[in-house]
């Protein structure tokens, strides 16, 4: 049986299986019922590994072991497999979330915080900078900075970036607003993002800007993240930002922001 590499690759990604697992599973699907030896020959998987791999597939809900001798395996309908995998993934995710939530109040978190606090105290302020690759990493770090904001958050972004930030950063911006943080957003306001702008009016001051073609965020005149590329010309996976912790540079950018905003 010949199965295209593209199909095997998709199955590995969607069902979180290794190469031997997808080979034996697809081989069994093509037969319905078969022995480990037969599947090993069909799928080109070493016989020494077949039983272990089939046992793994059985535990994951992909196959059933048939009673009797010789041992045979029965393929479960693919739609049922999808439901089982979805259920297992959800259950595993919930377990992991519970464990992580439990860490928050545990002595382990105190130890981790102590390690970080002691480590950071040894770092020169000039060393606190970093490269953020990929839009998800960019937004994760922006979220962290906003969570710790005490006085101000200034955002300059594109029309599409405005909508992305409204969606991805809204919870942290809302909490920052409740703490008394002053939030200002400067972005091109269009028909497409008008509803988003209206929904944020209770959280942030928003002004139309189509002159400064830039993307950056400053927090407390201390931290700054600036994006190095036009978001219309770069794939989210290749978006690139730079984080710096420098009151000198960030304060200067805030002064530029204030000038553009219309303040003295």
C-alpha cells in the first residue's frame, strides 16, 4: 500500500501521531482487520516496533484488539476517531490547565519568583532588551507589559493592527484601565474598524492617525516594543519586533507621541 507523504504529514499534524503510528493506522484502515505482522509489511514498519505502536494506537482510541489467536486489530471508523481524539485532547488540556493553575498558589511559584527576582537584580538595565519573532510572541510580550503597567500605555499601530490589538489585548487593557492606567491608541480609523474603535472608547482614548506609518507600544515611559516591518507586507509568522527597557529612549518616543497626539 502506498500512501502519499503529504497525507501522512497531515495526519501526524492533525492527530498528533508519530510516523510509525500514521503508517500502521492507514494500513489498518485499508484492510479493516489485520495482524501486526501483515500491517508491518504493508506499512514498511519494523516488526519489532509494530506491537508497541499498535498498543499505543489502541490506548489513543484508533484501533481495537480482536480477541483470539493470532492477535488481530480492527480499525475504528475515522469519524469516531476524530471525536475520540477531540475528547482526549480536551480532557488533557483541562488537566494541564488545572495543574498550571495549581502552581500559582504553590510553594513552587515562590521558588520560581525568587530565582527570577534574584537573577534580574544582577542584570544591567542596558541588557534588558530582546528580539520578538512571530506575531504571537509579540502579542504575548505586549500582554505581559500591559499587565504590569502602572501609569501609561501608548500605542501606535496600523488599521489592521488596531483590530488585532483590540481583540488580543482587550482583557489586559480593561484591567489596566481599572488600575488607573492612561491608555491612548493612535491608528488609521476606517469604516472597517469603526465598530472596534467605538467598543474601546470606555477603555482607551483613540485618535485617527494616517501620517505616522509606524507600529510601536510604550509602557510607563520605561518599556518599548517597536515592530520593524510593515504588517501589510509580512506574514504573521515572520513579523519581527524589538523590546527595549530604557527610560531615556522610551521617554523620547512618548514625547513624539504627545506631539502627534496634539499635546504640548
